[in-house]
């Protein structure tokens, strides 16, 4: 349900909200146009948003299109996800310096940006919660993620449009965001309905030009209901993880191995994938060395390298790891699915491999 | 604020003892006395050994808790990091962090017979278990160690065998390839099982070695009537973080570094046999 | 290894390792990358001794080398003995670039008769002494590490040298370019623009040069391990590329790499 502590904000006021966040010390990041796609980057003003643009997404294809209105958030998720801020793709964890009779560890700066995420969709809120389980709620906490996560201010946007690749409804992760945000915006033709999800969210609104909501609340509710009805893609998650565990020898793995490039794109764009490597990066003088953490992927044969070869030496083994981890073993490990139905891996797979189709094929419902 | 689980701690290399061609045991000690004092491990756990400028690898702790000063690691030189370790001399400083992972069920084994089955370097993580069992010999029934090496010169810890046997361990060794002086058994380790007078209901089996060898051992033990929940295996995968964050060591639902490396066979049986999983 | 590990605190530093740079048939691009490292290498001049042999064949070699960097392919008769001599004098031999490791762009002539090619290029082809094909060093001698690229990436070369100076055997990443493309937040040109990008089957190392400028990858760094070229080629076909276009894509810098050679053949 729509939060009852909702207010209405004129669209023109969004710029003031952004300015307010900067003034409070936040680095505001959100959707903007670059390289022919809607990506996440710093936003100083509201007109950096992809106003009047939308995206057409298909397996293996993404195209920007003009909309015939001036919607601020009239598109679905793009190639970037918020993990690029919370779990940076490349991060020097610390450096090691040679000393007279030992070595010293120099921790990197702990002064990380305080991010304000503007435009977090429901699937992505769930994805953040999924990564929280990995990096914060296990026996060991990742301090780099923790530092970024605990300072982040989250402004959700309720989805007014779904891409053909979206299937959050199947995963129970959307399209309506119900928790995990400080503020949530629903875009109506003339204004935003702003739900308040936290005390600091409410505090941010003080002094901004907002008014009490009336009929707008029901209109806002209808926005996500319509989006839900638009969604065509589905994933049947019944009897996971057993379905995949019992089909580790299914012929479909050979079939998908013929198509899959093992290029890692699906895992890179996936907002929940957390695999990473730590490399040693020494300097030329032999005095310092950095420990550098980078996103890695189960599609990289090196990920499972042991002296004597790779544990998953072919594409079949690697695709099987990806799909079984996402949809099955994740549940055993973290109590939730590793998939939030955002559809990124479908769109950004260069050859358009669609996990919902692969699962359907394994389930047998698709077998000719 | 949470400290960085990736952070290594300086340790001084105290000794390097060649074991077999291409394998040596490294004695190390944390530079900070406080860290040494706070370090408590259980048999079967491992450390991350870090060589500045080169990298970091998972290595089992080969010394038993409380055995002498510092920690011992038996290392085979196989690749980038381990080959570089080979050139170190006592006094060198490297990094250690740990201990990580699960341990052999030494406590649970009280009152029972134990068969330890090691293949090659797999004896390294079992050595602390041997020491712990023998330290309280009266608490256990029969204790066997079945050990397989490629050839007689590949056997680890040969100098200690006599002590172990005197303390009440029945040691059976086999080699793949005998030389002129070899008087013992020839053939694969799991076959040694057939020489034991087992009481399967009171037996625990702990095994570490190449995965094919462990699978054969498990089948041999189960065929002899040992329950799958009484057979323990120590598994190996690529590891980078050792704390369940990096994703490299997954086997189905298990993070080997955190939930393993030691598992009751029953727990991993479903996935262990799956090729390339 | 060429130097003592950083951790060996109570042993003396090894004597300065000797680094030799040798040029065979190539365009100098890789040596330019090396010269471009001058500032960084000057900074380590007291740690390594560097000897350049611009025209390797013109002077007799002396002494031995801890590390040799070999640029260019073997394409003239006297170079066969030369590469063997360099190998015999080197503890660790690294080839630089597509030419030295796979014959390079000049190996395109391997697809035709060399006399025909000579006649097109040179006014007096009879004065040219050349082998019938352009061959990688590894056809003649053992190579310890091949640095890919046309030309190589300066940063990758420096990283290899730094790793060796720290006492480790050097390694380079060889996974698909896409992994680094995504790590750098570059938008996929294949998915977003329909450009025929070879990134998914190409080894990383270039620093994601082309896709960063909205251009598809031409595989200057050669095939990644186990490249699924057939599936990618099928995708290219689906977005409208002709068989001829697809063949030419696989016949560029790494035209002699077996996986690319085979894929090109499928589109003849
Ligand atoms: C829990 C555990 C305990 C181990 N105990 C011992 C021991 O007591 N003695 C011993 O000699 N070896 C042990 N190993 C294996 C040891 O970690 C590898 O031999 C070592 O990582 C090889 O590294 P390298 O850089 O020399 O080899 P390379 O082949 O150059 O490997 C490159 C990198 O891949 C990873 N890697 C390669 N092989 C393995 C492997 N088998 N396991 C995990 N990561 C790997 C490492 O990150 C390594 O740095 C153990 C492994 C695990 C997982
Ligand atoms: S698996 Fe695909 S659809 Fe699911 S969360 Fe990851 S990128 Fe999105
Ligand atoms: S194993 Fe694969 S699917 Fe799982 S988190 Fe890592 S990259 Fe993602
Ligand atoms: S499924 Fe698609 S994106 Fe993922 S590795 Fe395979 S080809 Fe690449």
C-alpha cells in the first residue's frame, strides 16, 4: 500500500530536492544519458535526468527512444546498478609498504562519499538488500561495503513503465517499493507523490515546497498496478532450489553452452553478483604493493583456477554455476533468491540468453 | 568500525625444512606477540599466507595447537606464489591471517575408532589431528593412519612415524611406485582399508588428498558399513578471501572456506560427484 | 626469478638483472610503447640494466639476459638463427605484441603467395629476401610469456616488469574484454548500438580502448581462452553483417590464431 505519510511535490521542485541533498553533504547519483543508454552518474540538477526519454529492451538489445511526454522517470533499469557505488568495480583495499624489518599496512581512505541514490527501482532496492546479506549479515563483514552502505540516502522511484525484460512481479520484488527507502517518488503527469520511508527522509522534505496528498495517493497506486499488468516476462520459481539441483545433468546445459560466450556480462550487470578477486599490484621499485579488489565472475575460467587447471573448465560448467547459484544455492546460502527480476542480464547478454527461458526449458514446460 | 578481513599480519619465517622434492615445511611466528598469543586454531584449519609483492594462498596449518612456538605450514611449490615462497630464507617477513574454516571432529571422536586417510600433501592438514588424537590417546579406541604417496621419497614427516607408532597409532603406508628399498605396500590408499579389522559402527573416517582419492576412500568406507555422516573430507577450491565474501570457493551452497574445508561427507555428497560443478 | 622477493629482508639484493630488448619484423609500435615507458624505467635504472638491440641481426650478441623482450615476427631467413641465439642467452623470454606471438598483421600474406605480395609492394621484388610466411617466435623457441596486443599496452608491460622485480613469475589477465568493459562502466556497443564488437571473444589488456570511444573491438589483443566465435558470428549475422564482413573481422591482427583462423574459414 502507499504510505500514508505521503505528500505531493511539484516536478519543478525536484531540482531543489537535489540541491538540498548536495547542501547536506551528499553526492547525488542517478540516471542520466551517456553513450546511448541511461546510466548512473552524478546529478547536480534535475535537467540532467533523461527527461522525455525511454528505453526499448529485448534480449541482447537496448535502444533509447524519445517519449511523447516529458516524464522524468519513464524508463526501466539500464546497464548500471547501484552496486557500482556500494561495491566498486575496482578498489584498492590497502597497500603494503616495506619497512626496515617488516611491512606496514596502509588502509585506504575511509572518507568515502555519502551517496544519495536518486531513482532506485523496487527490484534494485531488493538487490541492495540481497547484497546486504552477503556483505553485512554474514559472519564476516566487508568494511568497504559497510561504510558506503550505512551512509547512503535512498530515494526510490515507483516504476511507471516496465521493459520487456522485466519480471520483478515473478520474483516478488516489485514493481512497488514498500520499504528500504528514505523517500519514494511516484511520477504522475503533473507532480510527484512522495512517500516518506524514514525519519531522515521526512527531515529532508522540511522547507521544500510540498503539500498534503489527497486523490493523488490512489493515482500513485494505480501507476504501479498498470506497470505490473504490462509485465510480460515470468519466471516460475516453484520448487527452487530442488529443480536445478536435480537437473545438474540436464541436456539444456549443453544447449546453452553452445550459445553462451562466457563473456561475464550477465554477472557484471547483475545487481546482486558479488564475486570478486584480489590482485597483488606491486610497484616497480619493490617498495610498495597494493591489494586491489575487482569484480570477477564465474564465467571467468580463472575464478576457479587451482594449480593443475580450472574446476569449471568449460562454458557448460560455468553457465550452470551462474544459473544454479542465482536461483538455487543462493537460497541455501542467504535465505533469498539471488535474482530480483531486473532483467539486466537478459538485455545485456550480447547473444540474448534469457534465464527465464533456460529455466522454463529445464522445467520441461518448454520442451518440444 | 569493522576491521578489514583481508588484512595480513607480519610474521617472521623461523625455519625452512625440506620435506620431499618440491615440498618444505615453513615455521613462522607472528611479529607482534599479542597476535601470537591471541591465535588459537583447531586441527584442520588453514591460514592465508601472503608474500608481499607476489600474492596470497590458502595453506593448512600443519602444526597442532600448542605445539612449540609459532605455526608450521607444509607447502608444495606448484605455481606463482608457492614458487616464490621457495626462495625465502629464515628471517624473511611475510603475512599471515587466520585461522579459517572448519576443523576435524577430534572432540566428537572421543570413545571411537578413527581412520585417518591421507593422500600426498593431504597429510599436512591431518598432522595436527594425529597429534591431537595421540595427545589424549586414552580417550580413543583404535587409531589408524592410512597414507599414500606417489613414491617412497614423497612421504611427508617420515622422521615422526616412529614416535606416532610408539604413541599408539597404527600406520599403513602405500606408494604408487616403489623403489628398490621399498618393503611396504604398493597401490592406491583406499585399498589399505581392506587390511583393517573395522567395527564400522564405532569408526570415524577423516580423509584429505586429491578429490578422486577421497571419493574412492569414501566409497570404500561406506561399503565397509561406515555411515556417510561419520566420514569427513577436506576439500580444496580456489580461495581468495577465506571469509565467504569473494565467491571463488563455492561448491553448490557451500563456501568451502567458511563452511569447510572439512565437511561430513553426507553434507557435500550430492555435489562432490558432479563433474566440474 | 630475476630479483629477490620484497620479503627477503636479511639477504643482499640480487645483482642488477639484465633486460634485453630485441626487434624482429614489426612496425616498431611495441617498441614505441616501450619507449613510452621511459620515465617509469628510468626510475628503476638502478634496479635493472637495460640493453636495446634495435636491429638484432646486425651485431653479434654478447652475454646473457635475465629477461628478454622480443618484438616482431620471424620473417627473414637470418632471423631464424637470431631468435635461437636470443633464447639461448635468456632466462625468461617475453614476446611483445601480435607479431611476435602470432605473426601479426603481416601474416595476412600467409593467405597468399609471397611472390605475389612482393610484386605488389616492392618495385624490385627480386632484391627482397623473405620467408614465405611470417612466423611467431614460438614456432622456433620456447616462449615464457606472450604479451598480446597490436601494439602492446604499456601498463601491462610495466605490470609484468614490476611483478618480476617483486620476485614473482608474471601473470597477465586473459579473460574476455567484456569483464573490463563493464568494470569501467562502459556501455556495450554491441547491445546498445548493434556494432559488431569482438570484445566477448577477445583477451583483455588494451584498457578497453575502442568501446570507451563508442567503437567496437577489433581484437588487437587476440582471442580470449575458449572463445565461442561461432555464437558471436551468428549474432553478427542476425544484426545484418555479410559473411564477407564477418570473415574480415576475424582476419585482422590475430588472423593466425587458430580459433580466428577457423572462424574466418567458416565464412569464406
Ligand atoms: C583450504 C586449503 C588448504 C590448503 N593447504 C595447503 C597446504 O597445506 N600445502 C600446500 O602446499 N597447498 C595447500 N593448498 C593449496 C594451495 O593453496 C595452492 O597450491 C596454492 O594456492 C597455489 O598457488 P600458486 O600461486 O603457487 O599457484 P598458481 O597455480 O600460480 O595459482 C594462482 C592462484 O590461484 C589460486 N590457487 C591455485 N591453486 C589453488 C588451490 N589448490 N587452492 C586454492 N587456491 C588456489 C591462488 O589464489 C593462487 O595464488 C590448500 C588449499 C586450500 C583451499
Ligand atoms: S539474474 Fe538477471 S534478472 Fe536476476 S537480478 Fe541478476 S541481472 Fe537481474
Ligand atoms: S558465482 Fe557467478 S552467479 Fe554467483 S555471485 Fe559469483 S558471479 Fe554471480
Ligand atoms: S549468458 Fe550471455 S552475458 Fe552471460 S556469459 Fe553467456 S553470453 Fe555472456
